[in-house]
C-alpha cells in the first residue's frame, strides 16, 4: 500500500448554534460560509485542486458516534477500500460501512483515544 493519509479533508466540531458560528467566522475571519460551513481550496504538490471542509455541527449531532468527543477529523486518503482492509487487519475498529457519493468515498474508524475519524477518498472535481 503506497500512501494512506494525503491531507486534512475537514475539521468538524459541535457548537450550540452552528449558524452563529458560521456568521462569526464569516464576519471576523472572512470565511466564505454556506449551509455546510466553509470549503478551503488549495493545490497539492502535483498542482491538483484539493479542498478541506470546515463545518460546525449542532451539539446534539449523532454523526460523531460512537465517539463522545465534540469534534471529528476528516482525513483525505488514497484507495479507501484497500486502506480499510489493511486497517482492519491491523486491528483498527471500523465503524459502519463505506459509503460512496459523486464527490468521493467515505469510511470511518476509531483511533486509540476513542475519536471517530472520517476517511475520505475525494473526487475534488465534483465541487468545481
């Protein structure tokens, strides 16, 4: 297996008022927010367009379960299907089933501290 994580795909956190958080970051830090948060565009070392998502979630979201934490990291990966097989062989807890969308494939694992980690094999062109 060549690469595993290739970058940070997203930063997700719980907040009492997601809209207020998006408005605050837009006003004070210039985030270009939408319903989901803010997408940051950048180029990798090969010059490919890539994105990282910043998203506040409601405090009562179930999306991070079974983690009890108020945040979740999303990491960009290559070949998610193969990576999930390797991680399972290594004893890593896989959460749920892989999901596929027009903007990429998603899988979830638990780290050693009980944090749910989202793994994303992106199709960045779907956002452009």
